[in-house]
């Protein structure tokens, strides 16, 4: 009586000499830009056009016409964007190195103190900090430094979580290949943690867009001046227009940050 035998087909092998096969292996992962990415800018465009039409069908008094002047709004918007990106850049410059520092074995004991400082920066009311610092200095850098301290925690926490979440087996494999700690950090840990760190940066950017208007009292520029001027003078049309512009700006910068985050993420983990 013969025993039944079971044969298992060997796993298909990829021919590394075939350019098509190699291309198939290295192009997996989501694309940097897809058709779904046009939804947010299109939505913002539609809302912007409707807002423009709504303003132009109203009869404006001299104050409203002066505030809603294209040149004035364009200048305020560019100042707002410059403030927001400067804050986000400084946050990354401060938070990412600190996150790396507190995840290294030799300096891990510094983590509670560093996180405590980040928590203090975000727990302090931004308006109160602006009022306090306004007693000593005003202008672009006054608001930038205050709001940088306010937004640094999100990137710091995400950097720590992202680096701690790197697979231990991947790190062991890198060490087995003879990579130095510096090479492991820059070629394995940080690229792998980019999605988590990028999410924190986007949060900081949106937070900056939303809090920059508070800096109008320190003469920092941006859309805060027309917004709060409209509130003080009871101009609901101007208030609505500028508030919607700030919201659209936050959406567009978050969308742009998402594209950059995806572009910086290695294709294998998108």
C-alpha cells in the first residue's frame, strides 16, 4: 500500500536580471501624489470663489472696502504664511534633535525634563505669553519665538514615539551589517519614523496658522490685524471673510505638508 505524497510548489523567485522584475520590486508603496490629493485644493478653490462672489455682491462702506482691498489682504496673507512656516521650521529645528537626544541610551534619562519643558510651553496660554513678552519687545520675532515654544511639544512627542517605534529586528539587522550608530540613525531610524514625525510637523503648522492671528497686538503682521479690527468695529462681513481665509490657509498648508511628508517617506513604508 503506497503512501500518498504531497508536493509543494516552490515559491516563485524574482529574476534579479530582469529589469521589469527589479522595477516591480522597488516601486511598491503609495505614490507621492494621487488623484485624491486634488480634492482639498479644489474644495478650497470653490469656497474661495464663493467667498469672493459673496463679498462683491455686498455694498461695502469705506472701512470694509479698505480692509478687503486685494493688495492689503494679499500682503497680510503672505505675512501669515511666512510667520507660520518660520514657526514650523524652528519647531522642527528644536524638537527633532531633542527627540533624538532623549531616545539615545546614554541620554535617555533627560527625557522627563525635556518633556516637562515642552509641556510647560504648550500649557502656558499663548495670549498670556504674548501679553507678557509684549512688555519687552514686539514684532515678527517676538511672536515667532513665543508660538514656537507653544507648538514644539507635538513634534517632540511624535519624534520620540516614531523613533521608539522602529522595529528592533530592523535595528539588529543594521548592526549586523556593520553600520555605525550614526548611520543607523540617519539611514534607518529617521527615515522609518518620518510618517510619525511628519504628522507632528503638520499639527505644529496648523497650530501656527491658527495662533498667528493673536500676534496682531505685537505688530507681527498676518491676518490677525484685519480679523480683530473687524471684530472691534463690528464688521461681520469682514470678520467672516478673514476667518474663512485663515481656515482655508490652514487646510492648504496641511495638504501641502502631507505631500511633503509622503515625498520624504521611503517608498517601502508609504
